[in-house]
C-alpha cells in the first residue's frame, strides 16, 4: 500500500503526524494478520509529495509503475485534483485522511475521504462571527482547490446570515512573503474602524497552510489587526510550525485565533494513537492523523474480505467494511460520495503555557445543533 504524504513543504508537520500514526497502524495490522493466519501482511511505501500537486502526480505514477494501486492520501485537495483523472483512468484507489474540497465529493470515483467535506466546515466561521455579534467579515485565503472551496461555502453562509463582506484577499498558494497582502488587510480594517465600526465586530477568516507563519508574523506589526477577531481553518489547526515562530505565536495567542478541525472520538484507539505520536514527535497529533490510522486498518479489513488486490472491488466494498469498524475517529460512516458523512469540530487556539506556546482545545462546534460550547474559563 502506498502513502502520499506532505513530509516537507507547507504541511510538513501534518504529514509527519500521519506518517507516525500509519507506522503504529502498520505494526498493529500486521500483528493482527499474523495472529489470525491471514496469509498476507501489509507493506507500506511512503512518498513525500512536498505539499505540491505536481510532485504528488510524479510520486503517484512512480508507485503505479511498481504495481501499487492502493493509496493512503494524498493530504490536500489540490493534490487530489491534480492526480484524480489518472487515478480514475488507471483504477488506483485514493483514500485521503484530510482532503475536504466540496467539488471533489463525487460518487463512484476512485477517491474516498475519511473526513467531512467543507460544506460542513464552511459555515462555522460565519456562524461564530454572528454568535459573537460581528457585523463585518473579511476573507484572506490560499487560492487552491481547498481554499477556494472553503471560501465559497463560508462566504455563501456569511451572506445568508446578513454579514457584510468587507474585503476579499486571495493569494497564490506558492507565496511565501506577505507584506503587501497584510498591509492591504490592515488598511481595510483601519478604514472600517475610521468609519465607526467597533473592532470587535470585525471578523477576519484566514484560510491557509504553513504559510500562515509568515503571514501572522507580518500581521503582528499592525496594531489594528490585533484589535479584531480572527478565525482559521483545519489547514492551520494544531499546526506545529506556528509555535516555532515566537512573533507569530504571540500574535495568534493574543488575538485568540480560533481554528476548527473535525473532532475524532475519545476512545481506546484514539488514546493509543495520541500517546504514540506524542511519544515519537513530542506533540499531540492533528485529527487527520487519526483518520490515516483508520484508513490503513480499513484497507486491511477490506483485503481480508475480498482476498485480492483489486482496487475497483475494494472501493466498492470498503464503505460497508468501514461502517462496521469503530476507529480512532469513531464511527466511519461514508456518504454516497465516499466522504465521512458528518462530524463535530474541535476549536483550537494557541495559548501561553508556562514558558512556551501550545495548541489548546477550547471548545466544540456541534454539527447536529450548530451550537458552540467552550471549555470552563475560556471566552472569546
């Protein structure tokens, strides 16, 4: 089984988390297969996509040339969009732990996703803005398949809720330096404040990957940007790199930058994954690492059912196998498009803990009720 992971680039820490969770799953799966006398074991071949669609394309073709047609990943929607036609044409099954772009929710293709698509995440930001009494929302986002999709679903919800969209800033995903974008954002905020808008009624939704470190470090130079409310996404929730930049970490902690990511269940499996990743990497894994762990297990259980490496057959059988499996993310119920049917979202912020900054879970957004619940003592 191949794994396409971003071990370098804008989501390197996410890729490391998934790799480590997969290593644990591999040990457990092979121990199980030997115990029951399955007659086969799993070998995992991991390739680094560098968080780049073109690299994911090259690595997928390399795996295919070696006869590998079952894949964990890739991590991002931009990578899946790039390789999907090749995967479909060559019957290569992609099971992603974290691709969420709504336009990739396509029934009967060769892409399954053990995470919800962004029709669920998208409305969370505007709903939080409304709940906090905000009247104006400004969007800044990474202009790729994922960022564009999330912006679309979020801004549609903002309009439904009657929020004023006061600015929209889209940037190229390969950008590394943001002085011009941050200056323009600060100017937009200043004009609103000068017009008499209360800073606490201004809500910035910033959708990014690892480039958020450079962006937030630049934002720290503008006092007006520290006065408004900030919201993020699953692309930056628990992002380890943000903690490694003192200037960026202080800014996002001071502004209580809220980042949602789908919530894994609390159970014996999730505890095992969490403890293993913390032992190996010294940090708590993001939610998608738990999904990666479950993907490898469900692959193995499906192979036990079908008794042959047939990607076309496996993609048809896997949803039913997943339905009877309770994993580290909890129930794995896939919808008609092959995506996780629904989930609550944990809310994460950076806080000063002792002499360092850490990601801390401070609340939950309920998918079923649309209600925000916060940890005791925390407020926005």
